[in-house]
C-alpha cells in the first residue's frame, strides 16, 4: 500500500493500474463506493479446471494417500507449513510416513543461493514434495504441481488461502487442495467462516467472490488511515458506506438526494418455506442475495430464476417477490414508509409517507381513486380493498403517481432524479 501511494506522489496526474486476484477489503470497498474504477476479468485460461478443495482435520492417512496419488500420476506436491522453527521436523515426519517419495524444504530464511537451488531443482522435477512456508504464495507457475496440502489452514487469511490454492491447477490436469486444521482445537467463528467460504468458492474466477466475503468478514478498513480492514463501529457499516458514496458523488459534481430508510409494513406472509427451499445454508445465502436487489428488473430476473430452479412459486414466495418489487419502486421514489392503518371514519387504508423531495401527481391519483385518495402532510392515503389482488394493484398505481422533484437549491446537495418507468 505504501509503495502504491508513493507512486501517486511522483506526479499529480499519474495513473495507477492495480491487478489483483483478491483485493484487500479497503481497496474493494473504495471501488464499490465509486472512489476507484474497477474491471473484473472473469474468463479463465483455456482448458483450466476448478481445483477440488477439501477442508478436514489433520489425518496422516489422508496426507499419505493424497501425496502418493499425485506422485503416481507423475505430478508434484506442495506441503505448506508456515513455521520455520518446525518445518524441518515436519519434513522428517513426512519422510517417515512416505519413505518412497523425495522431499525437500524451502522457506524465506534460507540463504538466497540455497533457496534458489532448491526451487530450481523442484521445478525441474528432482523432488516430489516441497515442504514450504507461504513463500510460494505468489509468483510461482509450476504446471506439474497439482496437489497442495495446507497445514493449520485455520490460521491463514481468506485471501491467503485463495492465493495458496492458486499455486496448483495451472495446467489441464485436475488439481486438489487439502486444507487441514487441528481437530483437537476449537475453530473460532471467523476461522470457520473463512474455511467455509474457500470451500464453497471453488469455481474458476472465484477471486472476486472471495474478496467480497473477506470484506464482509473483516470490514472495510479506514479510508483516511493505514488500516486495510476493520469496521466503522461509531456509525455502523451501512451508514458509513452510504455517507462515503454520497461524498464521492458530491466531489464528482453530482448532486444527489440523500438516501432514506424505508419501512414496509404490509399484510404479507413473505418468506421462503422449508417445503420450497429445504437446505438451511442455501436459504440463508438466498436471503442475503435477495436483500441486495435494488431495481425492479433485478427482482423480476431473480423471480424467474427461482421459478426455474425451485419450481412454481408458492404463495409465501410470491408475496416475498411482491414485497421486493414494492421495496425497489419505493426506494426509487424516496418513500420513507408504506404501512396499513385503520381509520375511524375511512376504514382500512394504505399509507405512503413521502420524503420532502417527492410530490404526488394528484390528477393520476384522483383519476384512479376519486375522492377516496387523500394527499396531505407528506402522506398519500388510499383505501385498502378487501381483495389482496386489488389492494396490491392499487399500491402500484399509487407509487406510479409519485414524482421526484428538485426541492432545494444546488448548495443543499439535492437534485432531481429521473423517474423510473415501470413496465
């Protein structure tokens, strides 16, 4: 990080292009809020296969089997042990466990010439197994090495594990990664999340997903200081991201309406029932994904995908997608809340509470509801029909009647926003 900042100080207009498989949380967050431009390369090299990944406890029989299988097909093996003090003892133990293979050792504290000799010999096939530290983490391209065994994998960071796994599978051969942990020691919650993430993200080009998960686990860090990860505990992560995004847009000369929190309270049984999605972990991931949907088009695409993947949508799931649709439309129109109320005189009503930057097209509203619609005090009130189908249709009509306006001068940081069209 310090080196990259030094490059920027050489000239005021210098452009820095950074290429990385797994950006650190702060860098990724800067890209997501618009402070950096980002391009994602998702196409893998031709004929590459995903690395089969196994996460399990330390098992000598598994280690022996994995190494012998790789050596028998003419390949080589990395065994990562990240403690220089005990690395030779581990190599001797492996030698006793698998006496039929040739084992060598390499780590960063070796003499430069000695380390170069070891690496050259290993690259030329003189040794079957290289017991090493994370010195192999980057910069190595050895197509003949297609099995890696990482000891004490729970002690590594998520990006580190991804980089280590990337040392194998650099040819058309099927590669294997064994991430081992001590079964006698209880994994921390963070370590368990890391191992689960690396196990699940095995497809080619998964580095961006790994980085996103790393951001979620470690936090976004400090944009104005040296911390490359960590959470903004004072204001909360979501609010922090929103404030940064608004500040970036303002610096770019784009005046924006501040985002508003949205509360929706409607009589809907919106959820994913066990009869539709039975696996708990899959359900959690689906809920997380649905929570990120922002536009009506994204909601519709997800609805079609769910129907194709899990079958016809039952009522609770159809309610869930209607709720997501309403949420997308309401956010685009800066609605603060949508709720139901029982008026003493008017009876059941749907109430839309508006931001100061929103006005209602009264002509369209009164055309649809007549005098039963009320626009007053920053609220739109319409009668709630007894039929669920009818009040849902009425709610969509009411949302369509809202218009975002320029409600303050430029210095106030507010500008008009184009009205989205609903098909």
